[in-house]
């Protein structure tokens, strides 16, 4: 079979059915009639000699062959779209476009605050969607164009995925502001004696913080594991447990909390966040612009510090956390 013999629009239909899980929703996505989509699916089935999708409980479930080819199909479609975009002028001031960015929970609030402050006026038609992602799927989703970019720690990805350091975070220790055992400082003995909150969404394994501590031969007493930093900050603000996290973690809370931040009493290394994008978007003007804005947002966070950016955004007096974070920065800088 050769490309001149194939209607490439069939693969657009294939991608839509795969993504939407049904013909009706694919029709809405593509603005096509149901007979047109069903006819395209029939042609695809003849082409591949495979049903491609099997209906199970109101959902069109992809066959093994469909699962095998979807990544290649999406990568190819994304390549076509990139080629078309390159032939047209991208102007952030006038172009209407939506970017999808993969972000981790601990940096979403400060990163998006810095990003939207920059582009709100200069790119009025640009929409941003920040989404969670699974690390083992990141390369495939970048390749397929499901994600335009992502920010995360250092990951073992192939050379097809480009990366650049975008934000370096210090690890600090959060405690409630009136903690009875912490007046002016936190030492190693007190740290090891206290109970801790760990933020990790995985059911097994260890967090970045515990990985760094275990390299130093340090093992802490984890009393609670939760899935996001907003929850951890609320918990710590109401009891005597400690939270070891990046200096941006408290921004995950929807309101200022009575927290203090202390320098970590162990010489743990910083956490470096990287910007990831796929090589097939390397020369895409729109993706180049997005990467530039994300890098600028990271620089703004590093330059201004969390306490300044967060109190400005909320229009509130500096919280106990913000004051402590500034002191922590001076102590660990």
C-alpha cells in the first residue's frame, strides 16, 4: 500500500474515535455527520483488515492493532500540523491557539501565576491548559501532540525529547507557625524525632525528598502520605508534623496558612525542574514562543522569589509562611 492510494483524512477520523471513545463524540469533535464518520471507519477497517474498535459497554475499545499504531499516527498528524503552522505566520498578539502543558502539582500555582501575568495582555487569544500526566507516557504524549510541553524533574527520556533547566528549587521544612518545639531553628535531632507528611501520588516507591535523604543515610518517620501539597500544607498547619518540600510548595494552598519555613538541617541537593518538548516541534514558531514564555516564567520565579510573587498576586499582607520563606532563602542562599 502506498500513500497516493490512501485518504489521509481517514487517520484524522481514527485519532478522533480513539481519543473520544465513540463515533458520536468523534462526530462532534470533527463537525462531521455520523454516516460520514462510520463510512471512514469502515474504510479503515478494510485497509488494515482489522476491526480497530470494538464496542464494549457504550465505549469503542481499541483493538491491539489500534493501540499499536496510534502513537505513530498521532506523531505523523502532528508533523503535518507543524508543517502547516510553519507556512503560516504565528503572532501571539492575534493568533488564537490553545497550548496544553504538563505540570506537577507543587509548581503549578506559582508557575501559572508567573506565566499568565506575562501573557495576559500580550497574547489575548492564547489559552493555556495545565494538566497532570503520567511520566511513563510523557514521551508518547509529547510526540503525539497531546502535550505541547511539560515541566518536571530529570527523567530518563530518549534524545527525541528535548530538555532545558527551567527552575531550581531548594528543599525547606514547613511547620506551623506556633509549633511548640520550633522557636528559632530546626536541628537534625529534632527533625528525626518529629513525625512527617510525605507528598506522593504513587502507591509504592519513595519521594524525591526521601531519595535525597536516604543518600545521606537519613530515614524519617512518615506518619502521613497524601497526594498533593495543598492537603499537606493544611494538615501541617493544624498539628505538629513537618513537611519537607520545595520552597514553592505552600503556594499550592488556596489561602495563606500559618506556616514557617526552616532550612533543611541536612545538606540535600536542590530540585531542578526541566522544560520538555518533542523534537518534532523544535522549529514550530508557536512552540518556540511557548517555550520562551515558560523559560521566562521560571526566571521570574527565581528572580523575584515566591513570597513576593504570591503576596502581589493575592493582594494580601505577607503571611507567616512568606516571611519565613524569605528568611529561609537568606539562610540557604
